[in-house]
């Protein structure tokens, strides 16, 4: 089977992070009770008319300028087909004149193979459909008893990003989706929550003998609801197709659904006739003709670097390993915040170490986003000062930072309240050292017999009895002098 | 009690007449006379009288009740009215109560007008005789054996019968002007984008426009000034400020150049009496100081064909939403697709089905370029033709309809003959230009003939000036009842 | 290439219209006549002519991203042929759509 390679192109539907829907003023929000975020426009009532949301257009342009697309005149078309979750029985989309044409996403190296450039065909604006709930039977579509429809999602703005077939493996597809998510999140274009459907991936996949330049028959794979399932589904489909072809069979052009439960793709009931969408220009909307000034204004307001470029810059500036730098750069909002702290006087290395360790550990444990926990500006500056004047040990500083991320209080207030100041006072520490030495005569004897390593145990005992607040350098010196005969 | 809208408004504003009395009288006229005409699908007396009472209260309290204070209005049933059944003349929407008002309805009410009912029309505004209403045909008030024209036949008949002084219609290919012509009223289609389409149930979105019916030009002008203007709810609404037309009605025809459109005023389909009245009107205009020249719009030979590709294509998409899921009729079935098909089969009449089929075919794979795409290019040629003609003339003129009102049932089996009714009116819709039909006398059987005036985009002040100038020499036709 | 009965059957399926035999017969004839008439536009030389989709040349008509009022759900569902638990209810879906 190793003589074959997969050829994969992706279509990614991204829900845009606007306050309202694509063509009406209903809230664009997830999780509201069914059919509460609806109006005549997004319910497709007779007589209602769409009006384009400026913010959705600007987010599309922001994405396009970041990935090197050409931004040009765009026309909305109607894509006509009947489906109960689509209230007008046509979808307003873009067809032969999309808002973003071409561009590319560079996926950083997975291994020594080097980065992969995935070219984009286009990215276009369209409206989302409502949601169907299938009731009765097993809850799956075909054997359901009936279906319930909720139009809250109807009309939510989508950016559909279409790639060239530049991806060669399931693993590359996974890496591309991760990279794209990071870009979209960094740009503030979408919240990219796959579990809430904010980012949905469909794939076209075919196989061919390695080295061939022609394409095999492609299969469309749908219903991949997580980055993991993208990788699993495409790996399954690649293997299925290679097995078919090597056994002398042929791949059938069809749409297949990924089923997470049995980890297979399944062909859908074949349609009696191919879809005929009867596209024509949406007469209720006029063209979008972005002038250069508008596009430049949007570009200027967006972050200047994509996450991969940002990671490289952080690694260089902070002397951080590439993986830690990337972890910070791919966390929306975090690197901007850290850079502001550095600008206000925080040490760049120290700041990025805190960000890549305490902060990311906290986000991982709690499942929160940086935007949820971001503490007041100046937090790292203050923490740096507390370490600098020996008020806090580095270890205590980490503890204070953990507290800040939960409580959002200032480090100095936490230190004062919890009495965490480091004890550096010689007399106070000397008394504690004397107590520890007196309580551990065996250890003292071993030291004096030549085992100098046991001094560490005594230092530890002092730290323990001061709840870690003792200045470790001072304690070390005091212990040594107490042990010398 | 005054009969014109401006007479009523002025009497109500001065407190001489109460809006409640005016509206009650209109409702009584409908009650007494409409069984024989069928112009209204429904009236809503309680709501209307309550609204009239508020107009009277405003007058009593010294507040401005608006330029249409107390004027009873009929609304074509393709305009949404909150809480009031809106059917578009179709079974598929029977019983539907929209949750919102069309922008024009809101504007009329804000101006003090009182809508009293929803007028009959061809189903989804598709037709030229009003015989495609799912509920009942409308009779021409001047000869009840004949059609009132369509698709806004109910609005035209309601005004021609004297039930209400003004009414609103919609015009996609002539659906205001042709029935106005056949009923002897004034009917006007504004520049595309000048009046908001929000709340107008769409037939062909790039052609539809709402406009007024009245017994004379001044009343139509008064209503136009109220309904015209930008609406942020309609992305095709023109943002430029509206130049009111009511102030310029008495400027006359003197000094205007009228271009007689050769292709729209000659040929086999034109009845002799129509051409006679048309030529007589031109002679009157010349006596009143107008200059008459011949102009040509050569592409209009293709306009009707282009229209019968564009309008059905857009309608096939606009009417897809009537699928039995969210509102209106549902015919039950085992699965959703069968339910959609059965619902649409039962809910739509033959003309709607014919156009949905035609439009679906014209847009389907392989045909788009030859049909829809080509029709859109013809549209460009029509616009270019108009531009050239307006180099030579201020206003273009033709008959509104090649024929006077024809007999009920005469053309129902021959769609193409029916479509030819709109040959003079369609070019203005393709170009998006304003146009108006006024009465220019009766034919031999006492049936009205309409004069059609066309003007460039946004030239409504000029259009109304010319129409009023003609009316000054031609007179108006009195209401039938 | 006149429209055939098979074409009409296909188009009726696309348009979600159940047509009986009589209707199929009538529409095949009538659509053929109308299309013959309409097909005159095909003959016209329009090379170099731009299509007009909108009679009024506007562009960039955009709405600020500000929330407005939504409809009352009970009122909307009261107009629906069938509703259940705050949802619109429809018969089962045989075709998984697109
Ligand atoms: Mg799409
Ligand atoms: Zn909405």
C-alpha cells in the first residue's frame, strides 16, 4: 500500500465572530433556546430582505489580507436547493466572484520534512443554515420518525475557505486545520470552537500512485467534528481507497459521512440526480466593491504576524525553545499581552517563561481561554519587581501568579494578604537554623564525618518550617556556618 | 364629503370632516358595492376605524395628523400587514398573519392614511387580468364582463369603483400601469429602488416596485411623496434624497419634448381605438405647447422575451420558500420532500406553476448562459436604448396597453396572448425607470384607454409634471359607481 | 431542441412540484411555446455587452453590526403548520441535503 499517496483538499466553514447575523440584526450566539434568535429576514418570511453585515465583510477581508488573498469585487449569488433547515430554500453565498481569491497557509514542519504550503482557491461569505434534530428511531437522519427545526443558526455569517488539493496525508490535514484555527483565532475572525460548530471541515480525498501527476476519483467526506476526527476520517478513507484500488476495484465518486462511533466513513443514500443549484446573482443585494483604502485600513488594524511568524519572533527574543514559543503564540491574545508587559518593563525571558508554563498550565487545567483569565495590565511587571528585590523567590512568584490567574488580584496584594514575603533577615533565620541543627544531631554528625551532601536536608527543613518563605541563599550560608565546627 | 385624497386630507386636517366618518363611508361603499366587483379580499373595519379615531384625536389635540390624514387606502395583498391576513391571492398563504408591516404600510400610516383592506390580485402578482387570483376574479367596474387588468386588478378596480380614493399596487412588468389603463385610473411605477420593497412579497426582485393608484395625477403624486425614500431595510433602496413631486404639477407641457416610441405604439397587436385615442392625446399635447418627436427603442423587440426569462427565474427562487415548513399551507406526507411537493402542487395555481417551472428550467444546468445570462445582456441593451432616446426627448410616450379591457376568460388558455398585454410596460421595469399611466379617453364601447409616460431614473418630478400636463387637457375618468 | 416531457418531469422535481399527467402534458406544450418565444433572445448578438443584474448601480450597501429585536417565538410558531417544544416540526428527511 505504500506505493500510493492521498490527495486532499479541504473546505472549511468558519462562523464569524460578529455580534449579529449575516443579513439581519438577530444575535449571532450559540446555545440560546430554540427559535428565539429569529426575525422575518433569517426566518425567510415573505417580503423580508437581506442587508449585509459590514463586520462580516471586514472579518473576511481581515482573513484574506492575512493569508495573501486578492481582495476584489464580490457578488452574492443564490444557491437554490430545498432543505427544511434553510428557510428561503436558497442559500445566499458567493459563486464566481468571491471576496477573497487565492492566498496560502504555511503549515509549520511536523518533522524534518519542512513546512507545507497549502494554497487557497478562495474564501467566500455565505449564510449558515438552521439546525435539525431528528426524533425517534435511533436519532439518526434516515430512520427518524420526524424532524424538529431550530432557526437560531440560520443566517449566521460563514466564511467558506477552500484549499487547493495540496495536502498529502491525514496528518498534514490535521496540522493544516490546527494552523488555520490558530490564524482565525489570532485574527479574531472566529472563536473556532469545533464542538459548537464554529469551524466545520469537509474534505475531498483521492488516492494515486506516488509520483503520479493525475488525480484519482475523489470522495467527499463530511461530518468530521473535531481536529482528531479529521485525521482519523481521512486516514480511514485513504486506506479504504488504496485497498479498493489495489484489489483492482474503482473508487466511486460520492459523499461519505464519518461516523465517530464506529470509526468508519459511510456512503450516503445515492441521489437520483446530481444537485443542480441554479446559481444566479442575488437580486436583493448589490455588489461589494472594496476600495484599496478600506482594505488597507482593515489590514493595518489586524495583527501583523501570523502565529508561526510570531512564534519564531518570540523564540528569538526570549531565548525560548520553539515548542514553548509556539504554545504562547498560538494562544489567542496571550503573546500580545506579554509583549505589552515587556514594553512596560518586564523581563522578556522571564515573562515568556511564566506565560509558557504557569499560564498555559492554568489554561489547560481549567479549559479557559486567555481572554477569560487575563489579569490586570502590569501583573508581570510587578511580579518581576517582587522577584528583583528578593521579596519573592522564583518559586513563590509562580505560586502568586497561579493565584492571580484565579483571583485577578494584584501580586502585591496577594503577597501582603498571604504573608508570602521572603525572609532574608539573618537573625530571624539564624534562630530557625539553630533550632533545626539542634533537632537533627544525627545529620550533623554525618556531615561532620564528611558527608557534606546532607546539608541540603537541613536547608530543606528550614524552608519547610518557614513555609518556603526563607531566602534559600541566606539559609544555605547560615546552615554551612552552623555546621562548621 | 370630498372624493379625492387631497380633499379628504385637507378637510380632516382642518377638522371639517372626521377621519372616522370618512373611513366608515369607504367601508360602507365596499360593503354595498364590492360583491359585484371583488376588488377586496378582506377589509378590517375595527382596526381601520380605531386608526381613524387616532387621526381625529391628533387633529383635536392640535398635532399634525400628516399629509394623508384620514385618507382610506386599499393595499394590494402582496404587502405584509402585521396581524392581518396576507395571502398574495394564493391558497398557499391562506390564513397567514405576518408578524411585521411592510415599510410602505408604515409610511402611509405615519402620514395619517388609514388602510381599510387588502385588495385582490393575481396570485403572487403573476398575471395581466386578475383571473389568476385563487379566491375570485375581479370585474372591471366600467364593464363587469371584462377584466380589470392585472396583477394589481383589485387595487385598480377599488379606485375605479370609487371605494377608496387611493390604493397601492406592485408593478413587475406593468402590474400597476396596465390595470390602471384598463380601469381608467392613474397608476404609477416609481424608479426601481425609490420605494422600499421591504414587506412586498417578492415576485421578481430585480423588477418589482410598489406604486400608487388614484383617480387623478395629483392624488397619485401625494401618495408617491409619502412612500418614496430611503429604507435601510432594503439594500437596493436608493439613498439619494427624494425630490417631492407635488410642487411641480402645474408646470404644464409647454416646452417639453415628447418622444413617441415607435416600437411601443404600432404593430398588429394594437387596437385601432387605442391608437386613435393615443394620437388624439398627442395632438392635444402639441396644442398645449409640447413638441412631439419619433424615437426608437430597437431592443424592446426582445424586451418581452427577456422579461419572460428574468421574471420567472427570479420567481422560481423567491417562491421556493413556500414549502409547508414554517407558515401557510401544508399537505401532509411521509417525508419532507413529498410534503414539499404535495404542498406546492395543492397551494399554487397554474400560472404560478408555469412560471416556477419556466424559471427553474431557464436557470438549470446548461441553460443559464443562453437564457438568464442572455436576458440580462438584453436588459443592458434596453437601458442603452433608453439613454439614446432621452438624448432626444424629455419624456417618452406610448399607449399603456395595446388593447382596452378584454372579456373575462378570453385569454386564460393562451399564456402568450396574455403576456403580450404588457409589451408597452415591460421595458421600464427592465430599465428600472419610472413610468405612469393616465386616462386618455374612452374607446367606442366606453372602455378606457391609457396613455403611458416614461422618464429617466429618478426623474419622477418631470414624469408627474408631464402627466399632470396631459391630464389638464385630457381630463379624468370619473369613478364608476 | 424543444423542451421534452422528460425535461418537464426533471424540472418539476427540482422545483418540488407534483404534477399530474394532464399538467405535464399542458406544461410541456406551453413551456415549449414560451421558450420558443423567449429563445429569440438567444439569436441576438450580445458579444461585449455586460449583463445587468440590478437596474440601479449601487455598491457596498452594508449594515452596522448592531443587534435589533427578534420575533416572539410563540407568535411565529402559532403560524407554523406544526410545532413541537419550541421547534418547527416536519416529517422525516430522506435525503441528507448538501
Ligand atoms: Mg458553502
Ligand atoms: Zn434575523
